[in-house]
C-alpha cells in the first residue's frame, strides 16, 4: 500500500473532522439550549 496515499487520506479526514465536529457541537448546544 502506498504510504503517501495513506497520509493524504488521513489529512483529508482531519480536514473534514474539524468542521464536522464544530457543526455537531453547534447542533448539540442548540438542542440543549433550545
């Protein structure tokens, strides 16, 4: 398996995980407060 491809996939997951976690936090806070 190509190691560079694996690293690229991990970087992509990290890039996606940041906005997704922020979105989940906002949604969760909205449910708790609202």
